[in-house]
């Protein structure tokens, strides 16, 4: 019984010293840079801005990210002073397939 207590004490001491070491801590992963794929047609960008503005009833809009696809491109738009993120899926001929909020509405 005495040996077991001694082993546990050593293990606990080793754990504490490992936690308080001066070893460098891992750094947080940096946010991915925004994709601004300029091949998204202007007609598609304009259609997304118009539809997100209509949906949010807010004219304060900024394109944050664009990703081109032959099927449907995606445009991420910041709304309002805090740039709440909205995603727009749009054809390359300017037909909007969908608009949705990317904001965690549970925190509002």
C-alpha cells in the first residue's frame, strides 16, 4: 500500500511540473484570409448586394468574400456597422439562388 501512494505522489508531482513548465504554448490559428475571386461577374455581385439589402432592410453593405463557381458563385456580404455576415448564392447570370445569415442568432 505504501508503494502505491509513493508512485501516485511522483506521478502527480510530474504532472504539476509539466503544467507549470516554461515550454512555449501553441499559438491560435490565424483566421484564413478572405477570398476575393475577381472572376465573379459584376452582375452577380450586384444581384447579391441588392437581395441582401432587400432581405436585411439595411443599405450599409460591403462585399467581404467572393468565390467563383461555374454552377453558382458565393458572395459573403457584411451588413451594418458590425459587418454581420450574410451569404448569397448566385448564378453567373445574376439570378440569386439563396440568401442566408451566417450570424449566430442564438447570441443576439
